[in-house]
C-alpha cells in the first residue's frame, strides 16, 4: 500500500494519517459521495479500522460506546447535514456522557456551496447542539492542524463531541501534510481549599451524602469515595444514569438515585450536606404538575468537590485523607452472587440469571428500561463488570453502544440489555455486530409496549388514556419477532421460554464467540 510522497498526499489521506498519529484509529461510518475521497484514503492507512453502520444513529452511538470504554475518541464519518442529523440523538447522549468523539461531516466542495444543491444545509447549526468544538476545514493544508485540534478538543475536559466539517475539495486536493502525536486526556488536581471546605462540612456531624458521577465511578474513585463515606458516616450515592460505572464483587456499591422524583426525594430527605463529585445537583428527569424540579432538599447545602477537568478520584483520596480515613476502610458490597433462577421467565428471573452467570470483565450496555429494574440489584454481587447507561434519555442508544464497546474491548464479553421499543430505533446495529464478528449478547425484553409511557401518562396527570392514546403506546398488532429480525441481519437468535432455558442460552452465548440475541417475551 505504501505512502504517497508528501507532495502527492491529498487532504483525506493527510487527515486519516493525522488522526492515527493522534491515537484515533477507529471510524464508524455511513458515507456518501462527498466522503468518497476519505473512503478511498482508508485503504492507504491500514492502521485505521473502518466499520460500516447502516444508519448514522448506529455510528454515533457506537462511537459513544467506544469512547466510554477506550477513553479515547473514535471518528464518525457522516454525510452532510442529513447524515449528521440522523446521528444527533446519540450524539446528544454522548454529550451527556462526556464521551470524546470526533465527527467528520463531509460537505459539498467549497465552490459548490453557493449553488444550493439538494444536499446543501446548515451543518454548523445542527452540530452546535451537540458539539463543544466545530470547525469548517476549507483548505487542504489546514487539515492536519484541524484534525489535531479536533482530537485535542474531544479529549478536553469533560470529554466532548468535536465536529470537523470537511468539504469534498479539501479532501481531494493535493497538498495535505500529515502531522500529530498521541493526544491524551488531561485532568488537574482540585485545590486544597476545596478539599478542606468539603472536609469541614462532612465533619460537622450533620447528615451528609456523597453523590458520585463521571470519572468517580471507576474502581479507584469508588474505593476513595467509600473511605470518605465510612469516615464521615455519609450516605454514598451515585447519579441515576452514569456513563460508565464499575460494579460487582469486591467493589463499593453506591446507592443509585432513583429515576422517579418521589423516590429520589425520599432518598435525599434529611440530607444537610450534599457533596457532588463529577456530577450535577440532582433534578427531576421531567417536570410534573405540583412536583419540584430540583431534588435537593431546601435546607441542604451543596458542595462541589470535583467537576469537569478535575481529577475526581484524586480529590476523593485527598478528602479521605483529610478526614483521617484509614487507607483500607473502603467497604465492598456485601451482596451475594445471585442464585440461578428456576421456573417462569420474568424480568426478575432474567436479572437473576445475569447476576449468576455474568463473566468476569463483562460490559453491560443497559437500555432495558422498565424491565431493567431488577438488574442492578441482581448484579451487585456478580463478577466484576462495567455498566454503560442511557445518559441523555434519547432512546435507541443501547445496541449501538454495545457495538462500540465491543470494538473498543475485543477481549471482553458485552451484554446488551434492550427494551423492544428502544431496540427498534437502531436495530441495524445487529448487522454491524454480525459483520464485525463482535462478541455481543443482546437480550431483548419484549413487552410489546412503550411501558414507561403508560406509567408517565398517569404521572403527568393526563389520565389513563382512551383507545387512541393507548394505541400510541402499544407495540403489538403486529407483534415484533426479534428472532426473525435478528436472523435476517446475520445474528444467531433464540426465544427463551423458561428461567432455566434463558440461563442456558445466556451461558451458550457467552461461551461462543460472535453476536447472539435472546428474545424474552414478557
Ligand atoms: C429519541 C427519543 N424518542 C422518544 C422518546 C420518548 N420515549 C421515552 S421511553 C419511550 C418508550 C420506551 O419503550 P421501550 O423501549 O419498549 O421500554 P419500556 O418502557 O417498554 O420498558 C419513548 C418512546 C425518547 N426518550 N427518546
């Protein structure tokens, strides 16, 4: 394959070469005509892995899963404004997760823009909603500089989406000069005063809670946070939808803040000091008539220990030391490993089976929604694993997220827990899993319903709903057959009927390489 001599390198070749030099070597793509030089250049750079997705929401969600697990960005290759637009919902989730991602959005050649050809649109306006950094690279000689800036921005704190708009002529013209060197994420220590103020509040003896999010939910942060909570007699909690949390036997298990505001209010009742570690002060997911938006009790003081670029685990260790906590007083979960379930197959049995047979080092992408309520409890004492959740509430993330996590971590089994309605948004991810031979096991919770919306209908005070309202929340007529859908995309699939049968299928799926799908009808 070899490298063209420097002078003969076009913009696309220089771009891909620069991305690789910066440590970015996976591209989730769905290209079009304006990206053809980028596509062609992929064969000149063997280090860049190119993964085809059949919808941009899969590409962006996969880049999110990849970034959360690899701690470095993947690139997406998207086709002008409409391609970016299709990927926005999962870029929204990625923004909420603080995931580093570099979008390459192809555009018309610079001189073609004035003609308002059919695919012309305002890419920047679309990109602004989800991107912390945007640049339009209109000169081939600027490609390497802009790519380096994009990767640096993506890895800036907190991780963010960086969008590089790449006109077709910038790609195809010669004169590209590759550059770049490995870019890493940088964090800074919090200042000693901040640690002191928080330590003083925790020493007051008043009821306190430590709320963890972001980078505090990896093993090191969890251990330090547990030392703090033990020393201060504080409640250890975590945000409802973490980007990535390490869980399982041997690790502290913070209490997760409830999704429904009434539960969250009860959990925080009486707390006088709320210490935030890489998370925001909790708010209700939605507004409800006559219910508060902020979940922080009125007489509670909020203290920010670490945020954005702060080194959250280090801050927690400093806080633990300031409180005089012994170095070994972190408390691991006491939850036992779940027992294998027997008999009827319901959501609780599925959760128990997962807790019982989850392999060490698994990654769980959890978009099981209402049927996922038993998962956290059943896996608290399971083999050690990571959990990725729906950070931004835009459903249709789970299958792409699992796909990207599997690309990032080829040696770790990925378990994708997926509600039927959410699955249908980005089901095409299964095809990418099959094509790439990814070790992903998908469990579909098929309740033939947008069940959460049935609950919300009543909670917002809209009543139970008449037949028309009910029909908008019902996924039967016709019933979705996920076994057939999955096989149609090349993924081995079965429907489990009993708890024992499900457990056996789950073990088989974990044992065999490549993707599998198990449908559970509830
Ligand atoms: C992008 C996007 N569109 C629509 C919604 C609104 N919404 C929230 S939950 C939901 C249905 C969820 O159904 P399913 O995934 O089957 O889970 P279940 O509630 O049945 O457990 C919808 C449509 C959303 N959150 N995000």
